[in-house]
């Protein structure tokens, strides 16, 4: 320990991370992997207990090994209180939620509360890093809440995707750091030197804007893809080939070109609305982004219409099987999931929704104590049980295991052999040969 109480062993720096969620946990483990000494604070008792007993509180490929190695190396430990985490830390990363407020803006109450909590406990001269997704002006807001001239706040937005968070954290496309003090920003950038990723050092406002711009661009790209798939259906073109034709153009690329039931998740929906809110506050008419959001709602509704059509025009009293409840495959996250949105729209039209997801325990929704977002769904223990007696089967999340099921068994248990494949996951020719009626997205 140095005289100021900081641990200065080796080249690694002392880092505190506040919040062990989908961002905080991979970020903390990655920083520890890079040789920094990390203390991760998580106040939610079940998440903390899981971590302390070596279990991962979220589904994320490779995270268990990364965390176990970091703990074994002595570079990562867990505490309950943010105040305990910041003792001796040169850098403090805020990875707390920024959900959507009722007016569409980002709810900064967790960020504000965390800043208040740690403010007077921060080491002199330490740097607070906003890794949570926060709108323009948030670095200044956190600085004001902390109210100390010796503390600098740096924006360092996170771009990882759920499901590939470990890969993305170890191999980021870029590191963005922004502060009104460029030296502080550069110091935060140095923590990630071993990634070899391009480093963009800019001011806080620009850095905060980069994060929202990235998510808004991705959402707009998907809205375009989904709308294009709708057009393909009308003119008889095959959206998959059309998108292949687009993707080979290097300026367009193949990533993020898969049509689906609409985009969702814990970030794209809230971040697009927050950016729209920022634009409105600034008096800027961002009609393109408003259109992308509206178009996403149309896509969800288009999927519902396909199910209604498959069931002969009405869902009243009709059993519908749903495969997949998470917002995409390879995660257990159901926040703002298009699958849930579509499921509840189907239920709203009178359908009885028999749902299966590999990350959901069928007993979870049985009573009022189950997760709120699953209430009203008839959760089933496996995909065949979900399909039993159903007049339509809707594939809503692209879990790979759905491809390899015994479709003759699915056919045998269904009341009518209708498949609506909102992820274009299945082989239309193969299931049609078996006797199913198949509807995909943007293809015949
Ligand atoms: P999350 O809800 O999974 O995790 C946040 C964690 O912070 C929770 O476990 C909560 O208990 C904990 N927490 C809150 N306040 C705390 C405090 N004062 N002390 C200790 N723990 C505290 O959220 P998330 O998905 O990790 O998102 C966090 C932020 O990162 C958001 O701003 C989000 O927009 C952004 N982001 C998320 C992703 C993603 O893929 N989920 C990607 C990039 C950016
Ligand atoms: C997204 C961004 O991709 C990350 O860069 C960002 O860091 C993160 O949000 C965030 O800010 O939280 P994530 O929410 O994990 O990551 O999910 P994505 O992989 O982007 O998927 C978002 C939605 O689009 C999902 O519903 C997914 O199914 C859908 N999607 C994605 C498609 O329908 N088609 C595609 O080709 C890709």
C-alpha cells in the first residue's frame, strides 16, 4: 500500500465498479483480467450471494471462467456497499441502471443516488467513470452531485452486447472516453490499453452522444431491414437474398441484417426514446428516429397479424404456442423483449399463450409470487408441451436448439400445423414437406 492507502502493486490500477449487472460484472472481470485490482459492489443480496458462492447471476457465455480466474488471481472481489468498494480506488466505474422514465427520458436516479452515496468517501483525486448509458450533461450532473473540486468525472460508454459480453469486453471495437479534462479521459483509456482497440478521446458531451448515436443507428438499421422484409412479402421478393445482396456491399456489411419480430432488449428501446427526448428538449426534429421507433411497433403488430391469419382470422379462445421469451437468444434477459410484447398482444386478442423458453422455469409463473413480466402466460416445461393442442406455433426468439427439435413430434401434438417463424430460424421447405403451413418474415 502507498501512503495514501492506495494499492499500487504492479502496473495494475485500483478500480471500483458499482453494480454487478450485465455491464458491471463483465466489465469488472475484464478489468481484473487486464491486471487491475477490482472491487465490485452489488447491493442486490441474491446477485451478491451468487457471486460470492461462485455462481453467475446472469446467463453470459464464458463469464463464469473469466470471473473465476479473476477471483483466483486475487484481482477481483465482491462487496455489498459502494462505499466499501471505493476505499483505495483510483477509478470508480458507475454501472448502475438508467431505465426509461415515463416521458421517455433516461431515469438518472440510480446514477445520482450512487454518486451521492460515494461522494464523500472517494479517495482524493480519484476519477469517477460513467459507464452507465447516460444522456448529454450527465458527467456534469455527477460532478455537481459529488461536489468536490478534486474529483473528475469521465464518460466511458459501454458497447458490449448481451450474450457475447465477454468476447466484446475483451475485444472491443473501440474505447470511447470523454471529459472536459482530457488527461483524466486519457487515464481511463489507459486502463484498456491491452485490448489494442482504437481509443477516441473527446469531450464528455460528444462521448455521451456517441453511445446514443450507436444504439439509435443500430435500431434504425433494423427498422429498415424489417420494413424491407415487409415490402419483400408484398412484391414476392426473398428478403434473405435481398439482404445477402445488400450485405456484400462493404459499406453496408452483414451485421445486424436479420429480420425479426422487432428490436427490443434493455437498451435499444430506452436509448432510442431517450435520444428522441434529448432532441426534443434541444428543439431538434429527429423525425427519422421517431420513424424508426414507430416502424418497430408496426413490425410487432405485423407478427401478430401473421398469427391471426394463420389461425383463420380470430384468436379468441385459441391456444397459441410461443417458443422463446428472452429478447434474443443466449441471454436470460427479458427486459423489453419483443417476444413478450408479441405474446401479450396475442393474449390481448383472446389467445391462450403456451410459452417455453430455455431460461425460464415453467413453475416460475404459476403463482402471484412469480416474475411480474410472465403473469398471464401459460409457461410450459419444454417446447413440445408448449405446442400441445396449439393452433399455431410462433418462434419468437432464435434459440439454436429450436432448429433441432423433433418436428414430427411437434406436428403430432399440435391441434393445427401452423408455424409463424418470426426469426426465420427454421427451414421452410423442410417443415412444409412434413405438413406444416409455414409463414416467415420477408420470404415465401
Ligand atoms: P443491471 O440492472 O443488469 O445491473 C445494474 C446493477 O447495479 C444491479 O444489479 C443493481 O442491483 C446494482 N446497483 C444499483 N445501484 C447500486 C448501488 N448504489 N450500489 C451497488 N449496486 C447497485 O443493468 P445493466 O444491464 O448492467 O445496465 C447498466 C447500465 O449499462 C445501463 O445504463 C445500461 O443502459 C448500460 N448498458 C447496458 C448494456 C447491456 O447489454 N445490458 C450494454 C451497454 C450499456
Ligand atoms: C445492444 C447493442 O448492440 C450494444 O452495442 C449495446 O452496448 C447494447 O445494446 C446496450 O447499449 O445495452 P443488446 O441489447 O445486447 O446490445 O442486443 P442486440 O444484439 O443489439 O439486439 C437488440 C435487438 O435487436 C434484439 O431484440 C435482437 O433480437 C434484435 N436483432 C439484432 C435483430 O432482430 N436482428 C439482428 O440482425 C440483430
